[in-house]
C-alpha cells in the first residue's frame, strides 16, 4: 500500500510540475481522459500553456496501473498528433517512467503503432542518451523497432493492394452480398519480404526502415564520443551486432571514423563470400 501511495504521489507531482506544464486544476484533464470526454479534453488543452507535455503526462498518469493494455481512442490519438511533437512524446514518456525504462520503450512502441511516432524518432532519442548500452533493453531495441516497422509496412502494403478490389452490395431482401471477384494467384503476386524491407517484384522500399538504419549510422559516432571508456566499448559491441545482423541495411551507408571502418569491413566480408 505504501509503495502504491508513493508511486501515485510521484506521478501527481510529475503531472503538476512546471516541467510538464501542469496546473493546480490538471486533475480536470485526468478525469476527462478517464471518462473519455474528448470535448472536455480539448477545452482544457486549448487553455493550457504547454498542452503537448501535459496531455502525454496525463495519459501516462491515467494508465499507469495498466500501461500495457491501456488503449487510446481515435479521437485521443488525433489530439496527441495535434498538440504533441515526437520529441515531446518521447521525453515525457521517458521522464515519467525513468525508473522503468523498459516500460517506457514498450509505451513508445504503442505510439509508433498509432503513427504518432516513427522508429527513427525513437532511435534519435536513444542515441542522444548515455549509459543505455549497459541495459538489456538497449541491446534489444533495434530488433523490436525493425519488427515493428516491418509489420506496419506489411499492413500498409496489404491494405493498398486490397483497395478497390471488391465491394458489398445490398440485395432486394436487405442482405449484404460480397461482390469481390476472387483473384487467382500468379507469379507476379506481390509478397512482402521483411528480411530486406522490399516488396518482391516491385521497387517499393520500406522507407521508414531505411531511415531507421541511416539514423543509427549517422548518430552512433557522436553518441560514442560522449561515453566513458567502458561504455564506448559496449557501444562498439552493440553497433557490431547491428552490422552483423542487418548488414544488408547498413553496408553502403557512407560515414567516417570507426563506424565507417566497421561498415567497410562488413562490406569486404560480404564480397568474399558472395
């Protein structure tokens, strides 16, 4: 009970602090979120000095007991897109869950699902932090991001492929009848190959995946320079793992320093055994 009281008190302090733009009446926003009163939410946010920060903090406070299963209504997602920046969303989540960063990462992924964030936003944030390479989630985050962005790309591709292929018509007795013509599979049928982020048979590339790995290559060197000697070695190991597992995504990207040398070595290795 004492632990729960401390946790609740701490989140209230975060919510009402100057950092998140909260005010003494910020509980009004929390109650509006709990009751899913979107009109009340809009009215409060329109009058707030920092609506983006306070909105995310209020959502996190409302959902802190069930963070993984808490859902956002479509209207609430649109409010987040309207009032919040990607950096604001990520920094507020990380600040709110600073004692449980793995939970914070899971919640960031939920915002990727609803297309408030991109995985590239998350990588920019990660490479701006220090000491994360000591944590298990820091080693797993690339795989999680790739699975997420490939899944989103596959769903979008399937959705676009299905547009205009059929419709439901109402018959005389009021029943719906599917008029979609069954398509027979052909050799040209597009299949999503998530091993390289390209749709087979087309030039449609998973651009978000390309951007994600480009951000890693572009930002890992600066992150390295800020770390202690031991953390620098950990970061090199982390990047080496990325290069080995996702060589097709990173080899060929241009950069200098030890990062460029590692990519060149991977390219040479690939040429030998191709």
